[in-house]
C-alpha cells in the first residue's frame, strides 16, 4: 500500500506543478495580448475622446483593467477549471457507483 500512496502523491505533485505552470504561462500570454489590444484601442481612439474624457479617468480605468487582467483573471480561470474537474469527477463516481 505504501508504494501506491507514494505514486499517488507523486502524481498529485506533478499535476499541481503542471497546472500551476500552465496557468501562469497562460495568464502571461493572455495579459500580453489584452495589453496590446488595449493599447492599440487607446492609441487609435479619436482625438475627441481625449478632449472629452479627462486623462485621470482614462489612466484610472486602464489601471483597474490591467490589475484585473494581471492579478484576478488567471486565478478565476484556475478556480473555474478546478471546479469543472471536481464536478466531472463527482459525476463520474456517481455514475460508476449507481447500480443500473
């Protein structure tokens, strides 16, 4: 039994490390793409937009959006994937153990 528990522990370690690396790299890639799109939209905005909207409001909004993308988006997606795997696992166990 000890070997089985050891292998399960190693499998869990590999799964956690792989998922964390994947989420980190995916989060960085998504953030870079969204930053490029955001900057492109701001630079291509008409001049009237900058005349009407105060610079402080633009900077505040961009700062909040970048904070959400950089810090919260990857964590929310990681929780979503974890919950999805949990639901699929629960449904699998229920369907396997329910007599027909």
